[in-house]
C-alpha cells in the first residue's frame, strides 16, 4: 500500500469512528517516517474527534514544527479556542 492509500485508509477509519485502528495505521506510518507532517496532522484529527484535546494539540504542533504551512496550524488554533471557550451564562452564581 502506498502512502496516499494509507492516508485514505486513515481518513476512512477516522470517519467511521474506528479510532484505535486509525491510530495504529498512523503510528505505523510515523514509525517509518517521523518527519511526515501530514501523518502527524491526521493523528491530531483522530484525537480531535475523540475530544482528546491535549493529544490533538501535541500532534498538530509536531506537524507544524515539520511544516509550518501544514493545515495543522488552523486545527491547533481551533482546539485551543475550544479549550479557552468561556460562557458566563453556563454558570449559576
């Protein structure tokens, strides 16, 4: 299986909410090439779907360190915005 087929498989597994299988597949890619920024981005997406915010941010940060133009830049900011969200109306004084 070539790298594009692996990326497609990881996306399909993530969309199907088969997160453990998706993580296994992306980790296998990263074992072969730790500098694959798109694999780090996909790993961040898997964690984001699971609402594992810190792991998602860490994965996106790895992708950005390798390639600052990676779409992980936007996704990392979105995760941080979600964590920083504060709505006073949700709390009873």
